[in-house]
C-alpha cells in the first residue's frame, strides 16, 4: 500500500511542513501590513484632531472638550 511507503510519508511530511511555513510567512506579512495601516490611521486621526482643534480655536471655542460635553 502506498500510504505505508516511507518515501510517501516523508513526502507528505515535507509537503505539510512547506505548507505550514508558507502559511506562517503569509501571516507575518499580513500582520506587518495591518500594523503599518493601523499606524497610518493613528497618524491621520492625530492630524485630524489637530485640525479640528485649530478650527475650533479660530471659531472662538477655547476648550473644545468642555464645549462638546455641554
């Protein structure tokens, strides 16, 4: 039976190992991409907050956080 053949078992083991390695590499690449996107989004949010604060200051609102809660 071919399933009991040591060569087939080695090939199957090697195939599984290669597949797991590829999955691991893809996961790492995706994780890195998501981390970069999250950092970019954080920077954009910070810039937006600065612009909103500046606009509120121009509009004469001294403390934006107090104005938003009342």
